[in-house]
C-alpha cells in the first residue's frame, strides 16, 4: 500500500472499534485516547485493546487538540 490507507468493507478486519459520534469527534479533534473513550462508555473494541487502536491511529496525522 506504500503508506496509504485504503478503505475496505472490513470483512477481514481482526480489530474493530465502535464509537459514537461524540466519541469520534473527541478522538479526531480533541486528542482523546481510545482508552478514555472506552472507559467513558463512548467506544468499544473487539479483537484487541484500546491501546492497539491508539497505536493504529498514531499512523495518521490528526489535528492538534484545541
């Protein structure tokens, strides 16, 4: 993939994040961690841990927290 994220249908995903709208906004704009969102009830992780999701998200350039 040469460093490019390619959208898929997720059918073969081994790690899954489910997050509500408020949690997603906090994740991508406010610097929230997946672990905090899980603890606060805004997200759940299947097939791994919140730390696994946070590690994956560090591969992307997200805006600095406000």
